[in-house]
C-alpha cells in the first residue's frame, strides 16, 4: 500500500515509512492511496475471531509488504496480550438500543493504549531494520504521555522524553508516567510552566537544526497513520457482535483530535455498514460548528471536566476535509494555508454535503455530562468516566431509528477521573487491581526550569544514538 500526503507535496511512502515519519514534510497527513474493501461475505467470515486475529486481518491490506502476515499476527498477539480483558474491547449493553464499547482495558486505562501498544512494537520492528535509533519527544497534559511511555518502555532502539507541566497533571496521570522504571523512559517536569509552554518547547526542538542534524527525532501524537489504523479494528469488533454486515449500527465518539472517530469513517469506507457517526464534543465545540454549520474557526479554549477533549484545532479533521473534497490535494493545501493564517475555514458545499451524509455532532454541557453518568449508574449499574458520558449524552440525544443499535465508545476507565465520578454519583471508582501499586511505587522524573536551552541540552545528552 502506498501513502500520500493530504497536501500532495510530500514523498509517497510505504507503510513502514508512513509509520516512522508521522507528519508529512509538506505539513499534511498521510493517508493510504485507496481504501481496502471487504465484501459482506468476507466480513461475515470474521465473526467469532479472537481480537488479535481480527486485528491482523483488518490491518493486513494497509500494512502491505512492510510485514509478513505472520509478523503482523505476532505483533497483534503481543500488543493485545497486554490487555486485562481477553476480549480486549468488550461490549456492554445499557438498554434496548445503547451499548458501551470498553476501550480502557490496556495498561494506562485509556483507549489510546489500543493503538499505542501496537505502535511501540511497530517502531521496534522497523527500527531494528535500520541503523538509526529513534528519540521520541513529546509534551502531555495527561493521557497521551502515559500511553506513549507504556508503549515504548524497554523497547530497543528508542528513547522517550515526555515533558509535563509540574503540578498541572492529576496525581494518577503523573504516577502512570513516573513509576515506569525502564531506562529508556525520561520524564521531565517543567517547573513553573503550563502545558502550552511544554508543547512550545517540543515544537521548537523539532525545528532546531542543532538537534535534528544529529538525532532522529520522532513523535507519537495521533496524526500518525498507524494509530488510526489500529483503531479501525474495534469498530469491526463491535459491529460483528451486533449483527454486521447484515445489520446497520451507529457509533457515538467522544472527540478531541478527531483521530478516534476518523477511524470509524475508515471502517465505513472498508464496507462496514455504519448508519451514523456521532461526533460528541464538550464546550470546545469547533467540530460541532464545522459539521453543523460549515464553520471551522478556532474559538476560545475552555477547561472542562473532560480535559482530554479540551482541544481547539483537531489535527485529523484535515483528513476528512481531504476525503470530502474528492481528494483534491491542491485545493486542500490552499484551504489549510488559509486556516494557518486566519485560524478560520469555511467548508465548501461539497465538503458539507459529504460529511453530513455520515456524521452528525452533539455537544454536552457539564450538567448534561454528569446527568449521563448518573443515568448509566442508576439505570444500568455502570460507572462511566466523564469523556464516555459526553459520548453517551450525544448518543441518547440523537434521534435514530430505534432498530439501529448505538455504540458509545468508552474512552477511559472511570478511576482515571475520580473527581467528576464522585461529583456525579457520590462515590468513586476503585483503580483496577493491575494498577494497584501505583501509589507505592517510586517515582522517577527530572524537574527542570522552563528554559529552552536547559531542556534541550538535557535531552541531547541522553538521546538515542
Ligand atoms: C484522547 C482522548 C479522547 C479524544 O480522542 P481523539 O482521538 O483525540 O478524538 C477522548 N477521551 C479520552 C479519555 C481520551 O484520552
């Protein structure tokens, strides 16, 4: 399979190249040249497959010649063997129409593990073929940092440096990063800085020739195609259990960077009968405005009880804009250049129509989020996290044919967000036994001042060579 940039001016790559590159060098995002198709008979044939086998079957056409079938299956077995539930992403029924797809049974209790556990293995496999070890540098305000650290901890040819603003991430999130003892994991707490300061330093490092000329620097954010590819699998897993390909269904997806819900779009292109994809947002509703009104303009950023969705610019939305304009890279490049300078973009009629055919959007206020958590608890005995609750609120607000099952993606374990859970239902969710010693393990991190040269020199001295 060949991979092209949405802006059309970057080299065409194979799967291995697209995985190691992340962002295309023309500022665009990589997408496969065409969508692999599964017939109804082929989808029917996937029923009952164990998750790792289903994953290998769905990802094989995307991986192409970069891995043999056996190598891909081995990696899937290794990645999904780290999950605490044998079904990997179990489906839980709420009522006659609504279901939860639990994506939080990985090591850091958020859905990002599903993709990152595999990505860590893909990095290790591909890097072993090259004599060029990778230094991953990132900044985190929470979930991504811990999932990325757990994905590459102890892997060969990779060092990871994760910056977090000291005192600005929750204690659970910090401990999930700092208690990992593998020597290739380097946590850096930026003293007196915000997340934006840490993020700005990372961006500056990617553009700093003193670093990039001597090091092979990589990123693990959700613009990486391999992450989206791995997320396509659980849409199939859920749909197969609910009767696909012989029955349509809908998904509601708590959305931030538009990675997770774009994977649902990919599943639909591959032949899964998806009736609707509901983009669920909190008060940071740029996506809801774009999908409903064609207005993709950056507003003020609000802090909410769903911090992993407090995002203004959803990087992966560019992929959908590209698809919806008939894959016209030149037109999209011009549209994105305009967005870069004015922070606003108006969808053209073709894009609006194409997107409206599959997507709708719903917004949840904090009150509606807490109410959805109470409904799940009081009516179904399920304790859910606030991000999942934004999705559930959206799912229940959307007027769909009652015969169409609606699956809400449960993106985090409720124990990760104890304050919101306590506020909603008056009790907290215990951490699962597998993270039980988080509070007794020793923490390891370096506290550095918010000074660019100090942080860069610290990383350069310890980077992969
Ligand atoms: C990252 C995250 C999201 C948003 O996912 P995107 O792929 O960025 O849209 C939602 N919920 C939780 C708990 C997350 O960690």
